[in-house]
């Protein structure tokens, strides 16, 4: 306690000197806030308070006389809150999925870099050409198979006889 009593004048001097450079900036702000507060309580509050009190009475009467209105308001509030929560969940899921995709991309880039380093640039380019040729061949073969299946379906569709001028008989469809 003696230390505090002995050093109190120095501590108080430090405190009062700390804010001294900022007084020139704080005083006009404090003055403007006091003027705004006095203007609000002198002019705006007396005109706005009766409107607020009247609207509060009207809402209270409407909610107590018609409870269905209150239940609809609570249901709407619950709907808004649940939609906000679902939006937050959606954003969180999208965030984690994007992080996973980035991680996979960076790991893939590191693996490709290690592969190129280990095999050499020339051998890596040859392997890349082989892979592109393989994928192009698979694509052409897939187009041929798909075209053959489509033409087969077209032939089968042409073989179906028509039962009448109006179309197929009842029950003869898919």
C-alpha cells in the first residue's frame, strides 16, 4: 500500500498527460454529440414519442384480440430464422467443399511436379502424348458405340407396326 501512496502523484500525472495531446480532437466531437443529444430530446423526442406509444398500443391490441395474427407472425419469424440458418449451413458446406477441391488440386500439382522431376521433361511429354492419344481413342470408340446403339434404337422404333390411323392401340405403349 505504501508503494501506491508513494507513486500515486506520478501515476496521476502520467494519466493526465496521456490524454492531453488528444483533447484538441476529443472536445469538438464531445461538443457535437452534446448538441445532437439536446436537439433530439428537445425537438424530435416530443413529436416521435406519441406516435411510438400509439403504434405500440395498436399492435398490442391487434395481437391480443386476434391470436391467429400472433401465430402467423411467429410462424413468419420462425421461417425467416430457419432460412437464415439453412443459408449459413449452405455457405459452410460450400466453403468446405471448395477447400477440399483446392487441396486436391494442390496435391495433384505437387504429384505432377514430382512425376515430371522423377521422369524428366522429355519422358513426361511422351507420356502425356500417349495419355492424350488414349483418351482421344476412347472418345472416338465411345462415339462409335453410342452411334451404333442410337441407330439400333431407331431401327427398332421403325419396326413397330401402327395399329390404327389414330396411333397405337390402348395398352400398346411403353
